[in-house]
């Protein structure tokens, strides 16, 4: 379960918070939603209800890694947070 200390995940009020507080509040709420969605994906490991191959799992794993890497690069300022047409 997600454990963040301090102001992470408090109910955000953009007008009553400074930018740092608002960032932490929104990140905490969004990370909680991600945690819930990952739990639902994990439920699909139940072979009584689902049929899948190792290749299917690898596709999901690769996609999750790519999404996390992309998000972290954007947060670290290594990549623009908007789409660039090439």
C-alpha cells in the first residue's frame, strides 16, 4: 500500500496552497489511483478467470516500464511534457 508522509495526498485546494503543496497533494491522489489500477491488473493473475501467455505478460510489463520511464523523464525535465510533431 502507498505510504507518503506529510502533505502528500491531502485534498487539494489550488487557491489555498502554494505550488509545492499543491504538487504534493495532487501527486499523492494520482499515485493512489495508480496503485488501485495496478491492483486491478494484478487481479488478472487469477488463472481460473483469465487465460494469458508469458508473451502477454511481457507486453504489459514493457508497456508499464515505458510509461513509468516516460513519466519520470518528464518530471525530471529531460523531456517536454507535451507532444512534439516530427
